[in-house]
C-alpha cells in the first residue's frame, strides 16, 4: 500500500512540479516570444541552448549541476557569498535543476503558438494604438492559449517524470528531495515490490491522464 | 512451415557462438569493489590472456533484482551476503554463496581532516551536510546508520544527512565538496584518487553489524568454465593481496581493530 513516506513523496513531487511550471511559464514566455519574433542571428544558437536538455542525458546535466553548484563551482561560490548556502541536496536546488531540465518542453509549444499567430493581428492591434504590452496580453495570450496549456501540462509532466538529475543532485532527503520517481527506485532496490507497484501504477495513470488532457484540449488538425 | 536451410544454419551458428562464449564473463559487483575488483581483473587477465571480463558496478540491491529478472551477469559480488543468499535460496545460483570479505566503514572528508575525528564529532552542528549511502538498500548505508545509532547521535545527525544511491556516489558527494563529510567504504578511501584528496578515520567495527560480503556464480553461468575459474581465483594469494590492500578483512583472518 501507499505509506506516509510515499504520500510525502507524492506531495513533494506535486509541489516541485507546480513551482517549476509557474517559473517556467514566467521565464519561458519572453524567451519563446523572442525566439518566435527575432530576426537576430542569435536565434539559432539561443534556440539550440534552450533545447539542449532534450538531447542531453540527465547524467550530463546532473553532473554539471553538481559541479557548478558545488562549493568550488561558480554558482556555488555565488550562492554561498549571497548567504543562500549550497544548492545541491535542497528543494531550491531541485527547482533550479528542473527549470533547466524542463525548459524546452515549455518554450517550444509557446514558440510554435506565437509563430502561428503571425503578423496581422499584431499590426491590427498597432493601428488601434495598443501598446506592445497591451497587445501581448489582449491579443497574443488569448490567441496562444492552447500553446500555454500545452506548455504548462508538458512542463509539469516532465518535471514529475524527472529521475536522473534528481538522483544525482538530490541526496534523497525526505520532504526535500525525495520525489516519487526516486521513491519508486528505492522501493525496487529494497525489494519492496508491492509499494513500488502502487506508486508505479499511480504514475502510469497520471501520465495517461496528462496525455489525455493534452489530446482533448488540443485536438490535432483542428484550430479554433 | 519451411525455412531455408541456410537460415537455419545461420541461426544455429549464432546460437553456438553465444553458448561457446565461455571465454567471456560479466561481473556485477558492489560499488565498494570498484577499485579492488579492477586490479583483480587486471591480474586475472594476465594469467588468462584469452579471457574477456566485463565488470559492472552498482548497488547490491539493484543487482539482486536484476538477476532475478534474468540479467546477463555471470558472477555477482554483493556488499551484503544476504542478497546472494536470497538468490541462492530462490534457485538463481550455480554455486554456494561464498563469503569473500568483511568491509569497514570510515569517516572521510575532502574539506577537513577526518583522521583527527571520531564518529561522535558528527554531532557538531557546524557540519552542514553528512553523506551516507541509502540505509534502505545499500549495505554500507545500513551499517553507517547502525554506527550513528550506537554512537547515540542519530537524532542529531539525521536532519543533515544526504543519501547516495550507492557507496561510490556517496563518496562522490563528499569528493565534490557538496557534503562536508561522509561515511564511506574503507576500500574507496584507500583508492589513490580519494586518498590524495582527504584523510579517513576508521569507525570502530563494534558499533555496527559486520559487513559480511558474499558472491555467487549465477545460474546463467552454470556451464561457464571461465566464471568458475574466476570464482576460484578470488581465493588465490594474488587476489587476496589486492583485497587486503583495499582494507578488506578476509574470511578466516582475525579482524583487526
């Protein structure tokens, strides 16, 4: 059955994924907007950097994060001098890692949605003397709503599904870094297959529901 | 059904090449053996130049599960003899469970001089992060937890613990400085790479249950001559010398304090 440690892991995972999703929408939106609109020659390189986590093995990310955020790494030196301490083995560290890790899953749907809007609605808004900010919130956001939904769902789901990076920088601390995927792994290693089954089945159901929501909200080939 | 004869011949040939691959073995070894096993394999290969030996390191518990599910390992060296004993009981072994060593745990740090410390010093709140292997499934982690309980400091230490998936990852947490100090295997602390970065202090072995380690030849390797040869080689003076150098206490030898 699901025990209290499992529940703690589930709650922690939901908390992590929610925070990461909000942060990703905040950070990812301007990046996606810029990528969708810019004529800059930096578009390619920046787009590639944002998409790196799609291709990189989690072990690569985990290793670099551990070294960079460690006491001798640049980020670690910075966080220590700011009095935050070190990020590995903390919830904040997981948030930072997950934001990087899930970034492409938020930026790409947003970028596609922004690109699909095209110039005309923006020009129309401009002739009505709408400010750029006003245009963005009154025209772009409503038009790109399916993109935002897809981005949020994918960002959330991908963070829930994270394992390798957490294993490398998490340190398996209850209520701080022991998320569901790690908890399942621990159950399997400790030969507690019944517990592992319960949690694993939950993950399968959750993943199915996520994808179902995605396909129901965004039926392919139909645009409103 | 008709199959072209040539296809059947190729299939048979492929099969025979698999079954005759007896000059190759795959060893699943607990992470604490990382450096010792590497040396033993090197010496073994010098004596058996045709032998192909592949070694995979990880946590003992994981290998146990994988062998149950048919993982292609010919030998399984566990850091806790309990796992191969279970496998033998379930019929996954082609040999007796052979005890090969007793492990020791040590305090090790890359940022302070651990050799001047005792386990009781971990109660000091100035030590922000203490790394141990996960007691739930890593034998060295279990013994570390027992030692912390015996020393009467578990409650003081617990909020500052970070847990490695296996003992090698635990050492790596300390080596990168992300944890101030760790309880790791003596066998790892004695490795050149780690020895050059920090000192260690032995944790008295009366603070924890013995870390009795055992291995089996798996059912898969029942007919593998090389696997049997390697199993026998573990008892040779050459192999024993390497194990002793890495701080293991061998079965039949008096444990030293």
